[in-house]
C-alpha cells in the first residue's frame, strides 16, 4: 500500500510534516514521488476515458441532429406532394430524434464538470509533484554537502597528516641545529658581518667621538693661550 491511498490525500498532504516525522526523509520523498507519479498516470487515464466518452456522445448528438434535419426535409417533401399523413409521420420521427438529442446532450454537462475537476486535480497534483522533486534535489544536495564535509573532517583528523606535520617539524628542528652550529663558529672570531643597523650606529658613534675630540683640543688651546692645533 502506498503512502497515499486517494488523490485527495496527496493534494491535501503536508509534505513538511511528513518529512519532519520521517526517519529517512530522502527515502520517504522518493516514495512520495513514486506515489504521486502513479496517481498522476491513473488520473490521466481516467480523464482519457471521460474525453473519449464525451466525443462519442457528441458524435451521436451530431448524428441525431442530421437525422432530425432529414425528417424535416422528408416532411416538407410529403407535404408538397399532398401527403399530410406522411408529413405528420415524419414530424413524429423528427420529434423522437430531438428527444434523444436532448437526452444525450444532458449527459455532456456532467462530463464537462468531471473534466474540469480532473484538470484542476491534475494541476494541483503536478504542483505537489514539482514541490516533492524540489525537496528531493534539496535533500540530495544537503546529503552530498554533509558527506563532503565529513570527508574533509576525516582528512583533517587523519593521523597520517598529523605524522607528516610532525616529521616536518623534526626536519625544521634539525635545520635549526645545523644553522646554530654554523653560527657558533662565528662567535668570537670577528668574522661576523655587521648588520646595517650596526654599521649606521657605528658611523653615528664615530661622529660623536670626532666632535668630542675637536672640543677637547679647543679647550686645551684656550688654556695654553695659544692657537688650537689643527686636527
């Protein structure tokens, strides 16, 4: 037995409520779509039968209309020949054909109503079906996204990646040790190249020493009363 037992059940169904209660929404929405598609086929099939029945009645009504017109023509011919009795008989047959025509025509109204209702049901069912298919695509996309996120998380927590980073750190520490060993040989040898900041500071220090030396010479010269020596 399907999820829905009648067309009205499908049309009035609340898909949100059904999916919220489902343990496996993805599986449920597939079943709902299948049920809707099967029901749509049944509704269309019944509609085809109604259309065929309507066309048959319309053909019979048209045939009776021609028969009625033919009896009118025959009544005219009989009356023109002075056979009023035959004309009366033809008019009786014409009346019978008209009665049958009216009886058949009366059957068309319920068929038109049934077709209108079927068309409305089909439209609403198709809307529900489109909604269900959109839900199916959305659920599938969410599932795929969740699976991909799980895969990423698994890779991030993979011990192989952790071990690889640990090996990188070991290599970096080894390089640090080698660089430290090389720099240790330069300590105390004076062979270390001065940095740019050190060279600039040294120039500034030399300038200050030169100024201090010039001032000292000037003071000594002033005390001696002589001319300060040239630097």
